[in-house]
C-alpha cells in the first residue's frame, strides 16, 4: 500500500514539473516574439556577391562575425583556381560594420585601390578585387508587404 502511494506521488511530481517546463517555454517564446516585433525599423541584410571573371559565382548572406576568404577548405568565401593562396584575407565584424584584413599582399584591391598589408573598413557598395574574382558587399532591404483591403481589384 505504501509503495502505491509513493508511485502516485512521484507520478504527480513528474507531471507537475513537465507542465511547469512547458509553461516556462511558452512564456519564453511569447517574450522573444514580443521583443522581435517591437522594433518598427526595417532590418537591412548584408550579403556578399562573388563574381568570377565578371560572371556571378556565389551569393552569401553576412550573418556571422568572421569570414575567411581564399582557396583553403576552411574558408567561408571559397575562391577556386590555380595560383590563388589558401587564405587571401579575412572579414570580421566590428562596431556594426565589417573590417577586411589582407593576409596576402598580391593584387588585392578595394574599390580599385591597392590595399597592401593594411586593414580597411568595408561597407555596402564596396568591392574587393582579388585575382579574377570580384567580391561585392551589398545591402538587401527586407520589406514586409502590408495587405491593403481592395488590393488587386480592377
């Protein structure tokens, strides 16, 4: 008889704790959703468009804080071809923008100017030229289209 009472008590504790965890997760999701919806500004998404010999090669959204550029397998922005070093450069986020650091001083240019071994800030509209590749940083606006009553009626 005592064992049945203990089993029922443990069952009650388990169901109660499971319910509390479920409620906590529910309220956390509400709080997260409320914070996300409270910002009325449009969010700007940065992306990198890579061109090889003038033809589109690759599109990558900038959602990480650090990117390696080069031919190596660990590179986030891969450039393929003979004579391209394993690591050409790196881009890292700093103060809301990105910084480009040249790791190889052969023929790297930003906006048509040779870079050398310096570190330069890059922003949307800038273009990094390395060998036969052109890496353009672009800004894509994320607009949320609002439904208007009567839209689409002739």
